C-alpha cells in the first residue's frame, strides 16, 4: 500500500513538473520591487535553424498594489548582422474592468505575455532582446520580476 501511494505521488509530481520546454529563458528579479530606467534587461540567444518557427514571451510578476493597468516597455532587437530594431510595447496587466490578468494570489500576480507568436529568424547567429521600462515614472513600483522565453513550436516554415 505504501509503495502504491509513493508511486502515485511520484507520478503526480513528475506530471505536474512538465510544462513548456523553452529553448531559452532568463529572468531578472527586482529585489526592492522597483524597475528603474537604468535597469535595462538583456536576453541573448543563438538561432541556428532559420526554418524553425518560434513563440516569444515575456513573463512579468507584479504586486497586486501595482498602480497601473499596463506597463509600457521599449523592446530593442539586435540581429546577428548588427541591425537594431526598436518597438514600443504596452504590456496589458489588467482588463478594462481593472481585474488583474494572470495567476494572482493576495500579494502578487504572474502573467505570461506573448510578444510574438509564429516568429522566424532569417539570419542564423546571436540575437539580443533588450527590454526597458518606458513609463512616465521612474522607478515603476510594484514590478517584482521580468523574464523572457523563446519557445520552438516544432513547426517549420513552408510546412502545411
């Protein structure tokens, strides 16, 4: 009986630990819960297969006392060729009624935000994604961590 219970517990633990497998993931924590302008977050990864299709995500953890519905960011992409592309992106953290999105407890919410789905990279080599807070306040209070994840979808361009 003890052996069966241990086996069942082990199987549940194993299955609950299975989640998306990311090709790249990195997280920055803000110990004091403040994200300042000078806190530029860099994520560098290498692409080898230019036919693969990827999903790109940001994962954000913020306090339930965060004062805004969204978080404005500037995202810079540096390509292997050295070219750099900049985009302003509003990360929506609450719906129009002010209800927090994501997984929340009484203190914090964690939200995974797709920033680009079905993406592909035309050049093999090293890419750097840089994320900066772009709010009208410095620092932004209530941001606990920001992470970036790159997921290979298992699909290839040209397949149907």
